[in-house]
C-alpha cells in the first residue's frame, strides 16, 4: 500500500471516529482544517513545484533528482537531511527499478514520512504529573513568540479545566514582566513576577505560591539572550536547581520556542540551546507564515528533538499539538485524489 493510500485510510479512520460523537467530530474536523490552512504556503510552494517536476519529466533520471534536491532544500528540510534523503531515494529507485515519475512522487511522500517516524523514538507526549504542578520551562531567543505561546498553552489547558500559573523569570528585559502579567489576566491565570530581581529567586517564590494554590500547570518565561551562552547556561542551571529543589523531577518539560519563518536560523538556535540545557521539545511558531514548512523534518533529523506544538495561526486555538499524520496530510493533500 502506497503512502497516499495510507493517508486516505488515516483520514477515513478519523472520519469514522468523529462520526461517533458530534463534539469530537467538530473538533477533529477543525484540527484537520487548521493543518490544511496553516500549511497552505508550504503546500502551494512545494507540492506545486513537485507536480511541475512530474509534468516536466516522463522518466526518472539524474536531472530529475538534481531538480528535486534543489526543491527540497528550498523547502528548508535542511541540506544534511536532503542529502541523506536523496541517497535513500536513489537506492530505493534502483532496488525497485522505479521509472514512473507519478509513482515516484508517492515514494517521495513515503520517504519524507519515514524521516520523521524512523530511527530514535522521540516522544511528543507531555510529561504530565498526576500529583502536584506540571512545570514548563519556556526558553528561546527574544522575538520568537515565547510569551504568546505561554498564553496559548494556558488557553489550551484551561479548556481541560486545569488551573494555570505564569511566572515571569525574564526580569531584566523592559516590559517583559508586564507583558506576561497582561496575558495572565486575559487567560484568567495566576501570575507571579518582579522586575529587576534575580530570576531564580522569582521562580522560587512563584513555585511556592503555585504549590500553595494547588496549580495544575506552571509556565515559566525566561530571558532570550543567546549572545553569551556561558552566562545563559549558568542562569538556566541555577533555575533548574531551584525548580528541582521545590518540585521533584521538575521542570517536567523544557520547551524551546522557534519562529518557523527564520528557517535554518531556527535549526542553529535549537543546536545552541541543546548544548546549554536539556530541551525536551520544540514549539514551532508561525508555521502558517512560511513556505518552508519542511523545517519540521529538519529539526527532527538534525537536532533530534521532537516537535511538540506548532503554531498555525494567530488565534488562541491555532497552537496545535503536533500530529505527524495531520502534518503530512496537510502538506500533500492536493496529491490525494
């Protein structure tokens, strides 16, 4: 069974599930539609060029491979990932004696899917605590949307009737504490923060309050200075020690927020942050604003960190739990007849 057939089967199965319950039906349908709409730019850019390539060549040859390689690099899948992918594709074409371009397009989709799901098993599940607060440490450079991501996550978990608290540990950037406090008010979340104070002491006091208030989820905003990695490493080490001293095994999630529109620069940020602290997952914002949605595959392959959430729009509900099936379907749905 080709991957496009598998995708059809996936969507049929999802439709069968959603037909059992009207509420689930509405939510699942909305989820799929958000992926479709959010990946529109990448789909139009990448899949349309892939189709043009299919019309240009009647047989698979080296010129086809060269143009495909350029196309994949332009989709920001990452040079190293593309080279590995092309080696795998050439091998498969040779072994299966593939000459038909239309069939090869299905193989391409299949292999892109395999890039994400094969190899090291990366959990995209949140390490949720049954007792006490689940602590999220949010990291990333300034301007990637960390604060709004915290607000969107708060909105998401409040829909599940969870009690949320935000802690402003980005204490020296002008307006950072006030910005997070404003989001806390808008999302009916508890808040703790203080300007020009040691971030770790703010975290200590904030977590004390979170425990007293029996909060379910705590989101800690941090400074986004990557210019001096040594200082940032020391600051994050101190934060981690304070958090662990208050709540065993916390932080339970350290999420790195990356702006998808920055492309390969985002990969460099992921590599740099991975060197200085234990990143458990990626939040990829503004994926709807770029034609380079292949960055999802590049992050998994080149950095080895799972994408846990993706931003597919500006609305609060547009931050989605990452779903590889919906992602691949959102990219290639125009090829599914």
